[in-house]
């Protein structure tokens, strides 16, 4: 949202654009799940694309499977640059907050871009299932958004309204959040490890 907002000449267009995007995305997700259920019934997998690995028992099944796969590849090709742009910009702001903008520093731009691409390609090749990645990112994001970020806002206390008790509670909340997230990540890692050992 912020990268779109920065590109707009008229900032008042942000809300309609976000509303339209959310409506379109929601419509696509609902339509996908609805038609997947109509096509596969009770056999619909959580990863709908996995359903397209077999014969659908309809005319031109293999052609239909190929169309779905190609459309997904095109989707990823179009979405990746947008997501990557925001990732690179935010990582640069996190690592180099006082440096000039990344668009004016070719060396830093190249280093960050290549480093991120290497990490992404290694993860894509060595993480066996996207659901494993979702377990880790989901557990971490929930703790960050629900506990750590609000506590950090209290600790920053830009307006000077937090009491000493508020700050102690904020530190306690951060410590508990880090501990609980560590347990969740350890549990996820062990479940993946034991699943591989059993296989």
C-alpha cells in the first residue's frame, strides 16, 4: 500500500484503489474456492494446484491442467516484481536508515537485490513445502504484529505518555512473545525434522 501511495500524484486516490484491489482479490479467491469445490468436490486439497496433477475426468483434461499451470506461472511472474520491490525498499530502509535513497546508489541496489534473490532461490529449492514456510512466517508474524510491535510503540513513547509501569509491562510482553515464538519455531522445526525421519 505504501509503495502505491508513494507513486500516486493524487494521494486521495489511495482509498479507492485499495478498496478496488481488496474487492478484486476477494472475488478471485472466493471464485477460485467455489469453482475448485464444484470441480473436485470433497477431494479439494488445501493447495488447489495439487488437484491439477491428475486426470480430471473431463474432456481436454490435460489441456485444462496446462492452462491452469501456465496461468499460475504468469501470475507469479507478474506479482513477484511488485512484492520484491517493496521487500528491497524496506530492507534497505532497515539496514541503511541514514543513507541516500537506494535508487541513487547502484552498488547498494545491486548488493541488496542479488542477496535477496539468492536467499529466495535457495529457499525455493530447499524448502520442501510452502506450508512449512507458512508455519514459520505465520508464527513469527502473529507474534510480531500482536505483541512485539505494540510493546515497542509503548517503549518508544513519542508523546511521553507511557508510565514506568507501562514500559515494564511492554518489556515483559516482548520477552514473553520472544520466548513463546521460540517455542513455536522449535516445535515447527522438530515436526518437519521428524516427518523427514519417518519418511
